[in-house]
C-alpha cells in the first residue's frame, strides 16, 4: 500500500487500496487473491498517525492431513510516520520512536512491508482444515476416525498382572 504523502490533507482522511502479493513483498506467503487494505490517516503538520486494517485469504496446508486450506486473515495495526529531519523541532518525536520516516521529496510512503509482516504474524502455527480432522492414515490417505470399544479385542494375558495391581490400588 503506497500512500502519496503530498496528497494527505491536515486532519482525518481515509485511503483504501488492494495490493497484490509478489515474491518481493509476500515473504513466502501464498496469498489467494489481493489484500484489501484501508488506512485511517490523521495528519498534524509533518506527522501522520495511521490505523491500517487489512483482510485477505491465505492458501495453506492442513498440518494433519495435508489438504489445502483457505484461511481468511484480518487484522489491524497502528504506526506513526514523520517527515525526515523534524525530530529536533518542538512537538515532534525522535526518529527512533517513529515507525516510518518519510522524505517529502519522494512523496510516497510504502506500508506494504508492514502489512505483510502483520499477515505473517497472523498465520496459525498449525493450520487445520477442521477441528475434527483425523490426519493422515498409514496409506497416505486421510484417516477415518474409529471409536474404541472396550472388550472388542482380547487382552494379552501378560497384562493380567498389571490389571490385578491396578485393581488392588484403586
């Protein structure tokens, strides 16, 4: 999401864009379609406070059965942008406390890396196609859930000693 700093007026404004994932900016994420972004901008002189909201769908793989999963991701974050060289002036933040320092000569601030960082942080560690997913079977096909039935299989007689010990202690 590129914001033309020169066109951001004093006070409140809203910018909406759709950005596409490329190899350069997506950090290895498989984004299904475009990322929809909206930025609420509040400008006061050479400082802009932004609240950025995003939503997209990621093409992931179920960590149990390895089937494709389309995971919707939404989020928001805030950042402070400030014109370069204004840190010494009264009322402005030091540059190390600002998220993005922009140069008025370039005229643009690129928020795309911030957006994809937030998307990356939103990806679940172990995506699942469903909570009931049984995972992979021995044959490599998704397994079928089998209910355990007590007494369905004969117990090995070598375990009888432990069974007696359990019954004695309980």
